[in-house]
């Protein structure tokens, strides 16, 4: 699915480079459910952003589905990730001005999918996630668990092969969290590759593999 | 997709209600101003555009060369028309007419009865070519013979309706109309009124042969030396004629024929489209356009529009962080930069459309407020003015592009990772703040400029009104005896005797026009000093003995005039004496000056008086006494009556006396000080316009400032909380928040002050006597602007500063 070779990321602070990630080598196969763990500031989110092509590495090579991402232009990259990758955030990041329905629909608009087809796809996923009744509400009218459900629905609407989740249950209570993790498990069983960043051992255990990060390095 | 976009955009407008309202208000003000000003400018420039072959249509005008000045006149000697027609083959067609004074018109109503219209205007004496030259549409009558020969008149439809309300055009033909109780004319045609913007607004065309002899007797119509602006001559030159060559030919024609012209005189072809604007020659029918005013208006519109756009740019970029999250999310789910740019431009377009709709809604109201500047025939009707719709569409596109492109580029440039990590990169933030600050300064420079200009214009008007003009202005009433009446010179004496008996009149004079009046008459005078003859253009006025005392005109030497039937002596002003070379003006007393009729003694020298507005310098002036020229009454009211109704009673008894002597005329009187105030009508209008522009500019700029301060305080909520916890007082916080903004306003002042000084200094050069631009004008305008800004800021800063820090510091 994807392969990282000697990936490093640093910022210059006062003229000296401060490393966020250092020489990361990682390969993830299709169908895997990987959990990235580590203390605050260990570089988990940055690693996830690089995988999602939202951020560039300072050094190293990145191959996604056999394509050398580090050589691609902005436009090609955006084309690549919007077709294959879905994101789920800790803070949900729904657009407050849009209804549940419209939030879920938005990625399809950006992929130039026809209106009738969009309707069918959104109706499908609303049904699957049991949130048909909420489709005309705005994010602020929903509970955290429901918002995250919408966030995941939005991430999945374009049928991505890879789902990247940055502490998806971080803002939820344990019951809601469990439901979300069950959903992830099920998705993984349906064939979606998942990479999640998490603090919780319990959540990490849902995955098939755990990667521990400390000070920007993978702990073996 | 489109509905989707609209509904989402409206939701987003609604969420940011304050910002949306400020943006719409700012844009709407600019757009309404542009709309109204477009209407005005478009109207003014469409004068005569309806006329066929207008580009080769000209008016023949006159330039007479006095010894030390040129006298330009829009009229020509009547004899010129026939001569040019005969000798200039370049002329394809032409028309000559004379614009009549207000005339008494008597119209028959079924047989015996008649209806009288005492003061009819828009009457001309026209030659037979007039209707076809202008291009009227005939409703009745024979177009080719209607004005051939004497005692014929053609009416326009509206005038025909006025005189014969029930009749149809065909049956009006043949009716008889009587002019000034003496001239008879039968109606030979009815034409449609011109439905276009034009100076040819005449409604009644009396055939020229009816009055030609009368005109010649009264006005020397057929003499080469006589030029009257009522005598108009229009020509259409053949296609391809070189107008410079035609001017040369015209000059030769004049030289060949002119007799008894005592001044060197030239004629020129004046392009038809210039007629409405050219102040030297005057418009056909009074209503003159003033190009500099129109350009000024265009500048005001542009400035207000720019202010509105700047507001939009400032607020939208300031608001960017609030929208950053949305932008970041959209990008992570696959939105490209150009899609975002399109989206933001679309939002701007929608906002501009709303602002435009608001503007269209309030345009009729603005037209009412600005009535003074707005030409009377101007209409605002979208359905009937397709070019207006085109203008509005263009305006919307230009404004939304100007206002939208920069924010759209800035917003779409956000990097999603930074947004999602909650730190908008700090470097681009400072750069944008820099742009925002520049724009804010620009706004305040414009506002500040308008304030200073307003103050200077106001000061100059006060200066003009309060200037010592050299004579009394208060408590004087003027009125004149009617023109065209029987035995005026006998009757006016009777009236004079009657008025003398009215107790409320302190002093009375029967003379020529007052010391300062809108029109002046000039003549050429000679004076021989040390064997040399000096010829000068001199303004001439007529007075009786009490005139000088009534107006309190001061004498340097000599005595006032003795009332006489013909000119026997002169009083001159100081400037004339000095012009003739008398170091001590008093020395001219005892010498003689001569007009056409021999030399007459100078018996007195008065101190200089202003006979015109302070635009013009004081020029040589003589006073003479001549019974026939005395058709103005000057009444000094006794001061005791001012605040009681004493004046009213006195004026009522004057009116009664006037009506007894001149029952056929209207009693029109005016207070002298008000007449003088009217000299400054144009400046008063400029002042009014500037007041509005300044007000609106301040308003828009303060709106922008308010938007910025709302944004900044929102951003600094946490900082404010921390400072309060550490012990800062409300005042300290308010000053902390206001300080940065006040610096911008102060900087704007520093930039605007010299610009305004330069521009206003230039404006003042138009006045021969002008006020100085005092330092206090700058102090007051600067202070006013700072105060306005401070008040605007306080709307928000005080609230933020007094907020409970617990609220802002709670961690989410």
C-alpha cells in the first residue's frame, strides 16, 4: 500500500534544526490496521500528515501505491489523495455552515461526481451509519460521537482504500469511543486499510500492528 | 450545484452577520453613489445627442475685443445669418431664432372670451427652417409653409394642450393668439415636443417676419455692431467640411460686410455638443453643465467605491483565520486552490449583487437628497434605460473583481496542515496585516482629505459672504418696474412719490441695479491725461443722489451725482483713477472722461466696491445718472422693524402701492443680502456635495475600522484575559487595543494634510479674494477624524476590556 524510506522532518528553530521525525522506515500492506502510539510530541500526527500528503517530509522517499509521492507536483498529489485516502480527525473538523448531508456530500463534489449519483451514495452511507434522521442538522446540533460518525462517513463516502485517523476517539467518552473502534474494525474487515494515531492501549489493540514512536524514531 | 452554492453562501453570511452587514453597507454606499453619479453624468453628456448629424452642427458665436478684455457672446448680429447663407456654400442648412422674454399671451376661448397667460416663457421668434433643422415631428399643419411670412405661430403639443385643452391638433390650426396685447398670430402647425435631453426646449415658435422690424427698432437686430445673446444662429456644415477653414472663411465674410461695428469682432463655429458646457458663450436655454463639477462627481463616486472595496478586502482577510478551518477541511477532502478561488469570488459576487439591489432600492431616496445637483429632467427607470442595466452589470463585475480577487487568493493559499494544527503561519500573517494596514490608511487619507476640503470650502464661502464689500447689505429690499409696459418712466415717478410716504422706509432710491448684481454692463471710456488718450473697458452703473447714502458707499473725494435726465457727470471708483495713473485718486476729480457723447466731468471718487462675487477682482467702474436707466427701486427699511413684523408690514404696503401703479405686473422683490448669497450658489453646492462625501467617507472608513477592531479583539481575547488577571485596568486595555489603530489614523492625517493643502490652494486660485488655509483647519479636521475613530473603536474595545477573564481563559 505505502512505503516510507528514510523519512525525516525538521524545523529550523533559532538557526538549528529541531527534528520531529528522524529516519523513519515503514511499509504498510493493503488490508492492515496499524496503530501508531507514543507520548505527546513524538511525531505521530506529523507522520500521519506525511502519509496523507498534507505535509512534506524534509528528506526521504515516499511511495504510495507504487507512485513516488516525493516527486509529484501539488496538483497530482491532491488528485491522488482525494481518490484514495480518507481522513478522520480528533476534533471532527466538520464544516459548521454545512448540514450533515452536505458535509458528507462535499468530497464527491470535488471529484466531479454527478448530482444523481451523489444523492445515491450519500443516502447509502447515511443509511449504513444510521444517521438518516440527522441529515438536515448542523454539526453543532450533534453530540461528539455523532459528529465523529459524520466525520467517518465523510471520509468513507468516496470509497478510499486508506483511512487515516488522528486520535479519532480523543474527544469522545469511552462508550462512544468503543462504538467508533468497532466500526473501524468492521471497515477493516471489509478491506479498508486503516492507520490510526492513538494514546489508548485499548484502542491500539483493535489494530493488527502497533508502531511505537519516541522522539521522532520508531522503537523496535 | 448552483442552489447548493447560494444556500451555503447565505448561511455563511448569516453566521457572520456583523461582517456581512458592514460589507454590504460599505459597498452599497459606493454603488449607490456611482449609480446616481452615473445617471447625472450620463444625462449631462447626452445633451443634443439626439440631433441628426449633430457632429457637423454648429452654433455661430461672437467674440468682441474690448481694449483690455474679450467679451464672448453666444449670439450673433441678426444680419450675419443671411450673409452667411448667401456667401458660404459650406453651409448645408441653418436656422436663426430669437429667444423672447417672458411674454403676455392671450388665447381665445370660444368666441368672445379669452384666457390670459401673463408670463409665458419658452417662446422664440424662429425662421421658417427652424422646425426642420431641429427635426420636429408634425402633428398638424403644413411643415414647409408653417413659418413662412408674418403672423404665424407653431406650437408644441404640450403648449397646444395648455392653450386649447380640449381641442385636437388639427382643429387648433387656424386659431389666433395675441402676444403682448399687440401682435396677432394664427396657429399654422402643432409639433411633438422633443423627448430628449436638449437645450431646445422652446414650445412656441412665432414666425420671424412677424417681429423682425420690432427687433430691429428695439435691439438693432440687423446692425453689424449689435450682438445679443438672444439672437441665435445654428448651421449644419456639409459633410467633410474642415471647420478651421470654415472659421477663416467666416472671418473674411465678416470683414467684407461689417459696417458701424465699433469693436473688432470675430465669429466662430461652436460645436453643438460644446454648447451645453461652454461657460464663455452660455448654453442655449440657461441650464449649463459644468464639466469640472462632473469630473469631481466622478472622482467622488470612484473614491466611495474604492472605500467600499477596501472595507471588503480588509474585513475578509481579517476574517480569514475564522474561515481557515473550513478552507483546510475542504482542501483535505480534495478541493483545489482554483475551486476555492472560484468559490470565494462567487461569494463576493453574491454580496455585491445584494449590495447593488440595496443601492437600487435607495437610489430614488438619494436622488431626492441630492436634488440640488441633479438636472431636472433626469429619470431613474431601469425598464426604460437599458444602458443603465448594462452599467449596473458592469459595475457589479468590476466591484466584485476588485474587492474579491485579493482575499480569494489569500484565503485559497492556506495550507491545510497548518490550519488543522491550529497555527496559521505567522509570517504570512504579518504580511497580510501590512496590506490591511496600508488599505486602512488609504481609507482614512480619503476621508481626511474630504474633511479638510469641506472646511476650506466652508471657510471661503463665509469669507465671501462676510467680506467687506464696500457697501451696506442688510435691510435693503430691491425690486424693479416691469419691462414692456406702457409709459414706465412716468409711472415709476408716481410710484416713487407714493413710496416716499410709507413710514417704515428709512431711505429710498430709484436707480439702476444695486452695487452688486448678477449681470453687469460694460462700455469703453476715454480719458486724456498729460496729452495721452487712455481707452479702457469700464463697468457702468446708474444711480441717483440718495443711492450712495442708501448703500453707504464711501467717498474718497468729491460728491455724489446730481440726478439728471441724461448723463452730465460721472463718479468713478478708486481702481479706475489708479488705472489712469493717478497716484492720489482724489486728483481725478475735476478732470473729464468721455464715452461716445463727448467729455463729462468727474465729480467724485468712491472707495472700491465689489460689484461681483469674490471670484473676480475689482475693475474700473463709473457711476452716472440717467433717468431712463432707472428702473430699480432700492428701499432701506428702518432697523426697528427687523425683529417685529414691521418689515413685513412695510413690504406689504410697498406691494400695495406697486399694484396700484402697475396692476398688470407681479411684485417680485428680494432682500439684497440674499441676492449676494446667491453669488455663491455654486460654492454652496460644492460645499453640500463635500459635506456628504466627507460624511460618507468617514462612515465607510469607520465601518471598516469597526470590522478590524472586532476581529483584533476576538483574536486577542486570550491576551486580554491574561493581562487582566495580571492586574491591567480597563482603561489600560482599551488604550492597548486602540493604540495601533490610532497610529494608522494619525499616519493618514500626515499623508492627507499636504495633499489637501495643495488641492485646496489650487481651488482657491479661482478667487480673486480668498481666505487663507489656517492651521486650525488641519487641527480641527485631524482631531475630528481621531475622535470619530476613537469612538468607533470604543464600541468594541470597552466591551472586550471589561469582559470577565475567566470566560476567555477557560481551556476548551
